[in-house]
C-alpha cells in the first residue's frame, strides 16, 4: 500500500467521522427544539 492511498483513506475516514458527528449534533439540536415546543 502506498503512502498516497493511505493518506486518501485517512482523509475519507476523517470526513466520515465528521459527517457522523454533524448528524448526531443536528439530531440532538432537533430533539432539544422539539422538547421546547412541547407544552409541559
């Protein structure tokens, strides 16, 4: 395996992680917003 392809793999992994974190954060924000909207 060349260092070039290893670098590319690492970048792809990092991007995937970022996307997952972003999704998780959005979900949390949405849940919080929904809880606020709900009348107690």
